C-alpha cells in the first residue's frame, strides 16, 4: 500500500487538507472505497471494467492525436 504524505507549513491546516484530498482523489482511494462499500454483481463488474477500458483508450487516442500536431 502506498503512503500519502502531506507537509503542513505555517500551521495552515486547511491548505494541507485540500492537498491531501486532491492526492487521495488522484490515487483513486475514494473510488476504491466506494466500490468496496457494497456488493457489485459480476455482470456489473465486467461492464464497469469494459467502460473504464474504453475510457482509457479514448484518452490515449486523444493524447496521440495531440502529439501529432
């Protein structure tokens, strides 16, 4: 498991909390916790994985198109 660390500068706790929340979102922890909260049927699992795969492919294709220009 990856450790997430945030340094608090000048006792600015609010800023540190915002940074921590952003790091957790980028890591995908919130998403994993939400998925583990309730049971997911195998058919829903397969559909979700397929949608995620297609999304990653679309993003990769868009990045490839941007690199051409």
